[in-house]
């Protein structure tokens, strides 16, 4: 049976969640995919904190470059977030002809075309379903089920913060700043969100 080696970059909440699923659901994933999904290595700047996940033979290291350069690793899962290191690491992984999985909304919004083109040039996949609509299968549907359709555009509310703020504006007549302030007690926005109303509704064009 084929073994697919996976490396995770980032071992915070999201990275730990991915690692936990790969560990706990390994047998189920093997049965459903017909391949062994082996979590070979995880990179994070903090290699001492206990995440409550028995790693077994999985390497925990601070050397992300080592994981990217490892010829045995087939898939890189990026869970670092942000637009600097994450972009650098994803591009390097794609250039190394490794498939990449990411849920990084900000990175895809601002650099999606570059990443998709790099994946095409390398003949590998850039999987970002987890970044869209709370993991609803939008990208898979566009690429596969709707492959014969010419989709001109899509309009959507992308997450809970956007949903709350835009609902307050459209239904209650709130201004953006007030809606953002009202959303804070619910813990939805980041402490200092780097966006405005325009950012919530701006179009994004990706070469699917």
C-alpha cells in the first residue's frame, strides 16, 4: 500500500488539530483513501510545549526548511498563518514539487494567483478548500462538478465576522465601526483587524 508522507508547518491550534486527526483517524483515512497517510514531521518555533498529542515517530522540529527539503515528504500542510513566512514556505514547497494544503485566507486573498500559478508550473496541487466558506466544498465543486460550466463570478459571505458585520449594516443600518465594535464581545474579530468595510466586500479573482 502506498505511503504518503506529510509535513505540517505550524503547531498551534490549527496545526495541532490537523495532527490529531491524522493520528486518531489514521486507520479510517487509510480505508477510505487506499493509502497510508503518515505524519512524518511537524515544524514550529516552540518544540517544548505539550499539545496533548502523542507524536510517536513523528519528528517535532524548529527546522521548517528541513521539512520542505525532505525528499520523502509528499505533502506540506501550512498552518502558520500570515503572509510572510507562510508565503515563502509555500512557494518553496511548490518549487520542490510538493503538494500544499493551506487554510490561510489572508495569504490566498492577496497572493492567491501567484501561488496557484506556482503550483501549475510545478505540476502539483495547491489545496485551499479549508480557507473557503468554513470548509464547504466550493473549490472542489468548481474544479470538478462544474467543470463544464462557465462561472462568471461568485458572491458570498466568507466567515462569521463578515456575516455579523454585514448583517448589522444591511438589516439594522449600523455603520461599519459600530458593527465591528458590537462584534467584539462575541470574540469574532481579531484584536486589531487590518481591514475596512471595503475589504469585506472586495472581489477576489483566482485562476481555478
